[in-house]
C-alpha cells in the first residue's frame, strides 16, 4: 500500500494539507517501508500567485486543476490509498474521497515512518475523516 504525507520541508508532516509543498509517499509491505519518494507539489498556499475562492471555506483549485506554479495535486496522489495529515479542509476531503483516497487526520504530530507503519498495522490513533471537516484543532 502507498501512504502519502503532506509536507512543507520534505521531512515532517505539514500542519495543514493545503500548506504542503511536497508529499512524502511511502510504500508499505508486510509491515515494512519498502520504498519512499518525495513528490513536489509546488509552492505553499501562503505564497500562491493565483486567486483563491471568494467565500470562506472555498479552497484553492490546484488540488484538482493544474495552475501556474502547481501540478494537479491529485495526480500526485492517485496511486495512494490514504493521505495522513495533521489538518485538512472540507474541499480537500471531498476531492480526496472522490479520487478514492482516504483522508486521515493524526491526533498529534508523529514521525512519518511511525505513522505509516501504525496505519498499516491498524494501530494508528487518528480521526478517520467522516464529516465535511476534520482538523487537528478540533481534537
């Protein structure tokens, strides 16, 4: 199984899915990480040079559409079963689910490899996103 983690620095989990500049993708087989790779996502949302939604709760379209400075974010994750993050907005949850990717929110920051192995074992303490929004601030 492939598990993706949004990151701003390539080493740790980003505080929020939408602030990632890359995704760390780990392939886990037989409770071991057998491969890992970094997939570049573009600049962070704080530095976007393109328009965002006009209403509160609207999000950047770069998750589902390629725009200047960004690759279509979902194209980077299509082969992943799950995205494990610390926070995520409702539009990203909907887009991930529509692509068949399970969004999971950690209850606290942890090492990426530890989270991947815990998920593979079914031992990850997390909020499996079930509503329109699940964010680390609400746990």
